[in-house]
């Protein structure tokens, strides 16, 4: 599909400076959902948000959208192995934002993307349309990653399990990241 080629070229152009600086590569060590690493999850969220920005009838600041999305989970620890685990969902946007501010010059839009991406789990809503897009993309990708992992586990042929497997397969192969 031509729009995906266009999206990937634009993504490559916009993401390169962020991927080359800071510690984003550290996210490759940490699992996010299922078999997906935090790094793969961040790339998927950024690509999904960029894809949505290309098909929606609004103007988006795409450079800030991609930078904020890439850094939205820049918390740099394995959340499965720390005492924070239960509260990770509430605290990690603030930690990610502090890390990102240390390593990058953030715009207000990028900062808001990172701080508010867990809405509605965290109560303050996103302020900019770019933040809304990343919040939505994060949910889409997390759902896809969780169902994809579940789908791999379900192999026993019962109808409900079969339906869950089909659903996971469909979500896992949506072409937007
Ligand atoms: Fe997050
Ligand atoms: Fe995320």
C-alpha cells in the first residue's frame, strides 16, 4: 500500500535524530507486553500515530508527534522486576518525561504527549491533538501486543479459544505499524 511506504519514509526521516541520540536503544532489553520489547512497542506506537495523522482530516505537528511517541515509554527500567510494578501504570509517564527532558530538548507538545499518554488511567487528559493521537495509538498497540501473545498460547481448538485466536490474528496483522 502506497500510504504505508510514504508513512515509513516519513517515519525514517523524522525518527532518525531521536533514535541516534539518547538511550532509546536501552529499551530493547525490556519486555513490554507479551514478547514485544519496549523499543518495538515505542516504534509501533510512533508509526501508528503517524499513520493516523496521515489519514485524519486535521493538521498535525508530525515531527513532534513522532518524537513524543518514541519517548512516551522512556522510563528505562524493566517494569516487571521493580517494586513499582503495581503502580507502574501511574508513575511511568512522569519518570519517562524526566528521562526524556534530561536527554532531549522537549517542546510543550512532546512533554504533554509523554506525561498524558496513560489517560484515562491517569486523570488529567491530553492537551494537544498530537497527545490524543499517541494516547489512542498506545492503546491500539498495547491491545494488539497482548492479544498477539494470547493468540500464540491458544492452541486447543475449543470454539471460544478458537475465536480468541482468530481475533488475536486479525489484530496482530492490521497493517498500520
Ligand atoms: Fe506507557
Ligand atoms: Fe506505551
